C-alpha cells in the first residue's frame, strides 16, 4: 500500500488537486501589456493595460494513476483528463503558503505527455503551460 504524504498541494485546476510528485518548479512569467510612445518633446509616455501571467510546470517519471502518486492527487492520466475536460477558461488556485490561496482564471496553451517507462505501472513525463485570461 502506498504511503500518502499529508502536505497540502500547490495547485488546484478547476477544483481538482494536481500532484506534486516529481514536479519541477512552477514557473510564473509576467507579460506586461502596454503602449509606449515618444512625445514630440522627447519624453516617453506609457499606457499600462494589464499584466498577464503564464504558468508552466512539468513532471518527470510521474505514475499514470492517482493511486501511485506520493500525495494521492491527480497523476498523469488525471492531469490529461483535466486537460481534456477544460476547453475554455477555468480557475487555477495556487496555495502559496501560510494558508494563502491565489486564484487565477487561465486557459491551457500547451500540454504534452510522453511515456517514459513501462512496468508494473507506467511512468510519464508531462509538460503543461497555462496563460491567464
């Protein structure tokens, strides 16, 4: 019987917990949407519209089934099922520490799942990218 760790998960995708089993660091890149224009007197004017974030992470040697992950949250098949179910925008919740949850409305922009090793159960490498709406 696998041992389940009681640490809180980092991410919830549309209300579904995603595993931290062999997860790479979560990368958060910010794209600033703005217009910059040089005025006739040489000064610069910027009009800031919004900051949009891109979230990306990957998992290496991730078991296919949730039952085989160390924390009991969605494995490779569960992550793919969440991806398949979300055709549009959904809620990404990040647990950043001290019980703080930061919600973002995002859409999937990239998903890949590569079979890495076969055995008693399969291991996959999974890459996911989401952009803030």
